[in-house]
C-alpha cells in the first residue's frame, strides 16, 4: 500500500532516497515545489518520468570521493559513466566523466566525452578502446 508522508517527516534512519515516477510535467512540478519549499533536499531527474529526492550532501559524487579517499585512488585515475542527472556529481568528480549517448542533455553538457548508448554497450566499447590503446 502506498505510503503518504511529508518531507519533514523523513529521517535518515528511515529513508536514504525517495523516488517519484509520474508524467514529465508532474515531475517538473514536484521538483519545483521541493526546491522552493525544502532547502535541505536535492532533486534530480533520472529520466523524464522518474526523479529522486534525497537530503543535501548525498550524491554519487560524494560517494565516489569517499571510496576513492578510503582506497587511495587519485581523482584523475577515475572514469565514471552516467546518463541521468543523478550522475552529474559523479561525472564532475571523476578525472574523466563520460556521458552515454542516450544521456539527458544536462548530463552530456557536463561530461568530458560521450560514448555509445546503453543499448549499444557504450561502456564496454569505450573501455575496450582505451585498454587496447594502452597495450600498444
């Protein structure tokens, strides 16, 4: 049964992220309302009909940074791939951020490069190409 709660009722112990799915214009309205009314949350579109909302500071970029620091991996040694707005912080943190050909416009605009789409095995082809180049 769907649960109806307000954002003020959320606690980090209960929810790390809330996902909404709806028609694109409804998603845009939800994002506008959350951005206007709740300054401790951030929203990002994953697709035109799907968005995520989480507390500020929670992002793929921050998670990537934490793992890199823990493992001693330099930022310039990281390649990240993404297609949704929730990937932007990760692409910006990585030494090289690669957007998928099927990525949202905002994602492509922040990427260093664009590879093939998900359905074209874009990540695999990109990695094979750079690994082949590094062997030569």
